[in-house]
C-alpha cells in the first residue's frame, strides 16, 4: 500500500496466553547495545522530534513544536520553540504541559488551542523580548501569559488556518450529516447511548486505515476572530459551515490535513473525493472554491477528467489557485502534475506536463511570480521552483510554453525537505531532515522575485544563499557514529539503472573482510523509496548502531526515479523487483568485502513484508538469508483483495478484482501463499491488530504455515497499533524483538 512516506511498521510482543513461552530456538539472554557511542533504539525513541517550522507574516520569527518521550514517567512531553530568523534575539523554549496546536494571529501574537473540559479553548500569546543597550545582542524571546479568546464547542477540531485580512479562522472537524458543530456533542451522547454496539453498512468504506467508519465525516468551518477597538482579541460564537448542503468531505481521510485546503481573503479552496463515486474503489478528487462565510454554493475548478488531488493553494493576490493533479482514477501513485487555475479568466492549464517527477507540496511566492514545490528526486526530497507564465488563452493540459517555465530549478540537493514557506524580499523558509538528523530549520535569502532576476546579475541569484538556523539534535547525536549513507547504482531488470544505499556499521573499518553481519531492508509501498530522510520507525542507523551493515535498495516500483520505474511494478509484484534486489545484493557483496555473506538477514514492512514472504518461497534466488522478518506483509494476495480497506489499490496492482480472470492468474503466479511448500528460513512475523490496510490474519496465516512446517518462527501481535507502531514503549519492544531474532541466527561470527 503506498503512502507519501516509507512504510515502516513497529510492533510489540503480546503474550498469546499466560502459558505461551518463547520459541525454544530463542536465547533467553539478549540485550540491545547501548552506550554514548552507539545510537540505540532507546536513543531513537527518546530523541527530540521537531515539527516543520512555521514563520509569521513578517518572516522574522518562526515556531516549531517538539515532542520528546521520557522513559522515566513514560510520557510524551511537548514544547514550543520560538526561532528568530533575522535578529539577534535568543530563541525561547517553552514547555507545553497540555500540548495543543498553534497558529499565527499577527507577527507577534500566537494562538494556542487547548483541550478544555467539553470544548477547545483558544488563547492569545504575545511574543516579545528585551534589548540591552550595553550589549550587541538582544535578550531572550518570551511570551505573555495566555489571554482567553474564545471556545469551539468540540474537542476534535483541528487543522487551523487564520486569514488576518478577512479576520476569519478556518478549521476542520468531524460532524454528522447536518454539519452542525454545536449539536455534535449531543449527537455523540445519543450514539454512545443507543443501547447496542453495532455498526451497520450499506456501502464501503466499512473501515479505513485503523478506524471503523461511523456516521461522522470531516468538513470545514469558519468563524470571525479579530481584535476589537480596545485591542482585545475575541471570537464570534457563530460557526459557519461553507460546505453545508453538499456531500463534500475534507480533509480527505485518513491522512488529509491543512494540505487539503487553503484560505484567501474571500474564499476557501479545497479538495474532496468525488461525491458521486464509491470511495473504496475510486481515487478521483475534485477541487472546489467557496465563499469563506459560506455564502453561495461551491464551484468546481477541476475538469472532471482527473484522479487524486493534493495541495490546493492560493497565491497571495487571491486570483490564482494551484494544485497537484494525478491523471488516473484508481491509482494513488500516478505522476502528480502542477495545475494552475486563473480565477479571473477561468482558464486552467498544466505547468509540469513534461517533467518526470511528482511534486509533493506547493507554495506561491508573495509576489505571485514564482511557484515553489518539493518533489522526490533520486531518493531525496528537494525544493524546486518555476516562474509563472502568462495565462494561456484557453484551458489546456499541454500549453505551448518556453522552457524557462517548464524546467524546474533545483534549490536543494540533499536530505528531505518539508514545510516550505516563501517570504517577502526573496526568502524561503523550510525544514529538512536526513539519514543522520531529524528536522532542522533552514533559510534561503536573495532568491529571485521576478523573471528578470534569473537573467540579470545583481543581488538575487537562482540558488540564493542558504543558512541553517537550528541544530536541535546535534548534541544528542554527536559521537554516535551515524552513517550518512553511501549511494550505489547497478543494472537491474531490463538494464535499468537502479539505486541503493549502503550504511556502514558503527566501528566499521575498510578492509576488515567478512567481519560484519548484513541486513537487507526492503521498503513498503510498493510505490515508495528509501530516501535521505529521518525515520522515527525503521531507522537504518539504529541497525548500524547494533552492528549491522545495511543495504537498502530502491527496486522497480520505487518513486523519485521517474514514473516509468514507479509504474513498472503493476501486475508484476514477484517479477522485476526481485531481479533488481538479486542484482543489487550481488553488487553490494562485491563492492563491500567487509560484509559477511554467511551472516545475512532481511526485513521488510507492507510490500516489503510481501517481499520477505515471497523470498521465503524462492530459495533459488540465492540470497542465503539466515533469518527473515516480515511486518504487516501480504501472505495471500487474493485474500488481500477482499479484505483491504482501499479496494482501488488491489484492483490496480493485480489487474482487476480478486475474482477477475487476470487477477486470479496473477495471484496464482505471485501470491506467497502458493509457495509455502518451499519455505525453510526462520522467520519473525509482526502485525498490528488495528491494521485495516493489511489485516492481521495475513501474518497469522503465515505463522501457522511456518509452525506446521516446523520452521523456527515467532509471531508478535500488537492489538492497539495500526500499519505502523506509534507508541513509544511499543517501539522499544519492537526493536528488542527484531534484534533478538537476528542475534539468534547471525549474532556470532561464522568463522
């Protein structure tokens, strides 16, 4: 199942009954490696997790929220960090005992949304500082005591966006069909006291991601929020429902958020699943624009001939909208293209029709002359930008444009960028992580503001001037010996150039032949990629910290290397990707003689779990793995076609519904369950009971097969986790089980 980030699952062992004991093949003595020079699983779990930075309108301050888990009190502690961007003020680190969400009201005022007894409470926090005339530096930033603004009659409202020009706050919440925010609690109580626990369905979705689908759907609300003449913030008690009278639901579940809508002075632009199509086997989304007060009906901006939509955004002038559009309905990994809609001329055109990459997010610069976007490229998530051309005379998917408007300019070349914010006077704020660091804040200055700045020498340059603003985790990660990752390329199926990463273990020295055990990590999706990006789940440097040489390959089906490679896994799950993995594995063993091939193991999640189960049944591939781990993987493909939540995924990948002729033939050919008679390698299986993408019975079925075959095996079931493991304590337990399993079979040198 594909997601906009790699699918790493974590789980914890659950005793199946009081009498169950560990497998007799398991050593009872095992401990994870921990020291000041080792990046251990515990270090990963308790490391600061910074969000992307959000600047104010002036561009001189930004805020970041950080969460940090404590093993002492077993709680996740949150804090607010205020980051000066262009001043000598010292940043402020403010603990948040009650958590909450933030958004800017003005350049020096933050809104803080906190959960109350029966509602959400909104407070204003004034940001300021002191200045000493005896020194060059300003003093530390500080915030005022919270000043109450108003309340929202719900505890689940989220995704706040405030427009100071219109003085409207827009947010989302899940409500009943009447779209009445104020009556939601009363209806919740009635539902909870209905006298039974049944959910009744007449159509799919029945359940989605990790939730049984109920009567409530996500929609948008707007409310006036402003300063009165006495300079006191207040909020109206009338909550407008701009989508009232429609069947539109946004943000789009299960992962939609503020990237599914945007706000201008007068309007809201948003994307929603097409209300006339069955959600479970269609991905088509439409884009609509509606008055911010809810006056009038929404107007569709899309053509009607599209698939999924992401990231609709206004320019600052409010006369253009851009979004990311996929062509194919029923396919979530099609190439995303930038579409611009001119609201004045009612003309829609595609900007990146000829560019073979998929942007992830969009933002106009304040002047409305350039469009900035992130996009995956060669296993990194980079920032690009394009000048905006004059609007064509008519709507078109392939406008006749000069190459300056169709050749994106690369602004960054490493790491994984998120949270892009173009600001006035040619500046861009973004956050970036890498294989060796979580998010930090970066600022680029002296970027072009107009097309002429690209061609005429002066203050502005195509690349600007980049500086790093924060170093949140440098102290904690210093001396841990993290590997930056070394890229390698080789020839895969049909002679395609395939990329992989090699991460060397802590303590590695060149020339120590056959010293280190090696793990092949296989990513999920399958339309995903191992990228130069930090992960709080399957982090490759946790494996190197435990003494493993890591090989991570991006085979056929991977993203960021062009749409042809991404599409090529369709109806070929057990084919070309494994030619790539075999060739890449052989290449790595030849390139890195320090690897001990007799101490090789492999692990994967989601499609990577499918790959592990598939490798089990194909010993002729010659990997020679001594142990395998599959997390939330496919065991029986036909069963998956019936049981998964998003039916469109199986229908696309397997050539039809599970009973259709082509799909049945492909499942006979490529389902791991059909090759159980060839299984022989010890295997650990991990699954979350709330995983509705790939139900837990996939791993239970594989475990039952292994047990009846007498193959050393272990099943770890985690009843309150979904496709991933998110609980911090469970994460540590997952790592313990994974490395304990590997240690049993390759923990000692083989010679």
